[in-house]
C-alpha cells in the first residue's frame, strides 16, 4: 500500500515539477510561444502511455492523470471566474 501511494505521489508531484521546470526554461524565449506550448501535451500523453504499460508503474500514470485533471478543473474554474468578472459591466445599466 505504501509503495502505491509513493508511486502515485511521485507521478503527481513529478508532473508539476516537469511543467514548472519546462516553463522556467522557456519563459525567456516567449517569442516562440506557439512552439513552446505544443511540447508539454504530447510529452504528458507519451509519459502516460509508457507508465501505464508496465504494471509496476501504473500508479505513476494515475498520479500524472490526476494532476492533469486537477489542472484542467482549476483552469476551467479560473476561466469561468474571469469570464464572469469581465462581463459584469454589461449586465448593469
């Protein structure tokens, strides 16, 4: 049980660490923003496939998947909040 939680945590925190290091490395070169944003998604999908194939590392893949899902939910909530905040002046006359 401890091994499963350790692998899950490794996948979860490892994905965030990869993203932070990736964006820290490419932040000074944001003039190539389109190329930089196309890299993490295929790398994440490839990592999910590679880790999910092996039975011993499936918990790492689950941790990565939960991290991606959490990031998606946070992005959706922030997008809805920003959209609601920006359209408030149009509803008051």
